[in-house]
């Protein structure tokens, strides 16, 4: 998942965002990478992320914006998150002493001390920059990006269906089509269309990765287009060769069946077909003396075959079709 790692590394390096954007980003990280816990009867806020640099960034933002002192601890996780720098190694950012105050300030708890299942309304109705911060936080917390191709997807795992719908709504406000779905009972938000993936990467701030991803996508499309053309040409050539072999086999059989009874103008058309086996009907017409149109050549060959098949039926012998090698089309 090198692309996922590249995106996250680029997003983590973003600096000097406006305060409201930093709030949107860090709140979304808390929501998508952890949430609220009860420790010794107190509300604790925790986020578990897959890179130490991200953990330190979250801790710094919480300290600078909310004045709390988070703890950072390395933990082991049974699963792995796409894009993890060290599979199984994760870092937890915890705020225990001032956890409930922080939860209220970030909107993770409502005024009645109830956990918010989606995202705070003030974030999802914010400015375009704040919506970009939401997506940046969600991707840093639980996002992944696959390589361009038929199954290309940018995906974010979500803590709840409400959180997924909030992320979808933010994408739509940014002009990007995203869809919520469930995979083995777990809600996810996916962006599939190539242009939409490039757009959301740029909006989040991963412009270098977006450019690299788009370049990869274009190279693959060009390569796929070339392969389609080559396969199409090969198929056409194969069909043309098979048709020529079948036509010549039927003409040879027709001349054999009719013998000396072949009308001269039909014999001439048959001999032209046998003398120029790979030529088109139009080219056969140019070889005739005097020249014929391709329709005239086709008509004469058609009448030659029909006459021979009629004679074969009368005499109870195999017709022209019997001369065509097995597996070839007319």
C-alpha cells in the first residue's frame, strides 16, 4: 500500500492551516481513529493511529488548540491498517484528565453528555477548507488508496453509519462523488471514479500524490487502449485469414463438383479467388480482365457455390461446405 503511505506522509506534512481547519481535522481524527472511553469513571478521549509522526501531530494540535496534555503510547494491534509503516505497530494518543472537557469542546459529546455518532454539525456545514480538513483527518485516521485500474478505489473505514454519511455529505459539498457501503458489517466510504479520486486527493492537500496517481492512471489507460487495438487487429486478421481459407476451400470443391460444366464467367471468378487467396473482393475485381466491381465478383462466386451445392445435392455427394476445414467460419 505504498500509495496510501505516500498520501498520509504528504498530508501529515501540511502546516499553518487556519485554526478552524485544524479543529475540523483533529476532531475527525479523534472520531475516526478512536473515540470516547470510560476510565475509572472518567471520560477519556483516545485516538489510535498507524504512524508515530501522526500521533505526535495529533498530540501537538490538541495541546496547542485545547491546552491539554495528551499521552502517547506505542501499542500492538492484532489487525493492520492500510498504509501502516510498521505492520502491527500503532500509537495511541490519550487525554484522560481533561477528557470530558475535550470531548465537549470538540463536539464528540453533546450538551447532555451523549456521544455524537456522526460528526459535529458545525463541522459538516463549515467552509470548503474545513470540509477538506474533515476529509484529511478521516483519511489520516482510516484511509487507503489503491493503484489505478479497474478496481481503483479511495476508501475510508468509518466508526458508524452516521459518520460515513457525514463524510459522504462533505464530499458532495466539495463536488466529489462518494458512496457509503458496508463491508462485512463495517461502514466505509468509497470514491471510485478516477477523476473523483484525483480531485479528493488534491482537495485534501496531497497534490504530489494526486499528480503521480493521475500519471499512473493515464499510462495504464494508454497501455490498455493499445492492447485493445492490438487485440482487435489480431482478431480481425485472424477472422480474415479464416474466411479466406474457407472461401478458397469451397471454390475448389465447387470447381471439382461441376467439372467442365462450369460457365466460363463463373470459372474465371473462381480461378481469381484461388490465384489471389489473400486479396479482398475489390482487389480481385481489379485483377479481372476486363475489371469487375467487388459486387460483381462476389455475385459470381456466390452463384458458382450455389450451382455446385445444387449439383451435389442432386448427386448425393458432399457439397462445398464439406471442404471447409473444421473450426473455420465461412
